C-alpha cells in the first residue's frame, strides 16, 4: 500500500488512503461462497427510516435530505432559540444578540490542525461561544470540546497530541476485508473516546443544550443511503440510561471509514419490531455541514423585506488542504484505486467549502474559512504518527494565537 505522494505536499490523511486502498482492492472478494460474515438484524424496511428510533426520543436525530428531517431540524432550532432567550432573560420573540456557527470537517490525522486552531483561538482571546457546533469524522471528535468552551482545551489537545495508532485500531490483516466487516478493529478508539466522553462531559453538553445551544454530529446510514444528523445535546439531556453509550457510539460511527473501520450498528425499533441500522463515516455524504436550508427560510424572508436580522457568523474549519496535491501514481491497480479515492475525498472537501460559502452568502451570514496552507510542509509517514500530529497542532495553535487570518471565500 504505497503512499504515492512522496516529494509533494503533505498528504491528505495518508493512512486513510492506504486503508481505503486495501479495502477497495479486495472488497469484491466478499462475494465468494462460504464466507461467514458478521451477523446482523434486518435493516429498517425501505421508506420507513424516518420512523426508526434508537432511544425513543422524537428529536434524537434528523435525516436532513428529507422534508420531514428538515422540518424536524427547523423545529429544534426554534426551540433552541426559545431556550436561549430564557437563558438571556429576553422576552418571547426577541432577537438574540448574535449567532456563531461552527463546522469542523473530517480529515483523519489532520484533525490536529483544527484542535490547535481552536485552542490558539482561546489564547488570542477572541474565540466566541458557539450557538451551533457540528462535526463529521475527526471533526466529530473535536466538536464536543469546541462546543463546551475553553475549559475543555487541555483534553482536546491531548486527544490530538497524545494519540498513538494502538489507541485507535488493531489491524485484522488484509483477509479481514473478505471475512469480516473491516480491515481494522476500532475497539481501542471506542475506549479512547470513552476516556474523555464521560458522565461529566455528558452533563456539560446537556447544560449547553438547556442554554439553547446545539451540538450536531453527522453519520451515514448506508442501508437507507441517507445522511443522519444526531442531536447530541438532546440525547445528553434526555436522562436515558443508554444516552452516554449512544453518544460514544455516534462519535465512533462518524469516524468509521468504510472498509477500513467497522461500521457501527444501531438497534432501532419500528412499529415495535427490532431492526438494525448500519452507520459509517459521515464524510460519505459531506465532510462538513451547518444547517439545512429550511432553517434559514425566515431569515432570508426578513432580509428580502429589508428587516434587520441578528448578526450571524459561520466558522468553517477544513482539516485538510484545499489546493491540488500532485503525485506520480504507480501504474498498478492498487495505487490507481487509492489515488482515485483520495481525489474524491479532496474534491468533496473542496465542494463542501464552496457549498457552505454560497449558503452563507444567501443567508446573510458572515463566512470564515480555515484550512491547512502550503506553509505546512511536514509529511505524514505512518498512520497517526505522533510527531506529525503534534507539529500540525502547533502549526494551527500558533496561527490562531497571533490572530488567524480567516479566508472570506474559498480559494476559487
């Protein structure tokens, strides 16, 4: 599994490409007869996904590409604004002073950049409290800390500077792509998540939710081929005995690279019948997100009528580069497949940044984008290499500590 980018700019998640490349090369062998694959319950029947519940909460998650999901997300935002007004002592219907919206993208080891940037932002003294924080993949591991504020900067730093590969995965060998559901076992990553996401952290997330702030994490339901946005604050505040385990599993699912890391199975009920959903990396659909368009319909209408709306700022952290990454690709099927996958991931990240920019322009939201620039030249030599991640964390931290220059448009 050769990394074909030697001599070029730093790889975009090089270890992810190697794992994905191996999965792509042998994945079709799973069709061979006599292979005992991991068991599962029946999937939710076609067209019934919106009715499935994990904890039985009506607002535990939203399938935002459906009309029902968008309406549910919009109701959640309206309810959150009402809670925020009460927390601020404002009258019903009054405008909140301002809104700060954060999106943290996927990017594997490159998540160290976003973690350093957020903590350096604290040191600069200008980091806001986020009314909405969203995360996908590695961004799902960062977003809860960012949501909770500067008191959680030290554990965020530890996640990205003290991590080692043995705290993320155990290799199963290449044949696991044939006889199992992934090349690696991510039980160590679940244990790592559980070390930080404990009852104290869950209670803090629940308190943020009660104050009218939202924490959303994206996964992909690959049975239904739908993106799912999980309402982490509502789950944390539910008091459900399985809330903590469910939130931990959501974060694990959001980072579950298909083929490389195992999917996370969620037991659900529909009409009293048990089913299972298979969830993988939220980056399967989008590497960063903020809100569905239905949420800002009233804001757009007010702007069109010339009415004043509260100032809103979107902060988008792209844990990766946005320029092209040159490499001479070996003329071999595995190298070509790995390169194609990395190209699709890169294009998806760029397109997400452009999409969020145009949504912000449409909605009268101030757009701010951060990404890894060409001035960071260190290369990733092995999966979750501590030296690389520490250097990238320090790079993001120092950039923000002295006053990060957020891009006002994507580099288009």
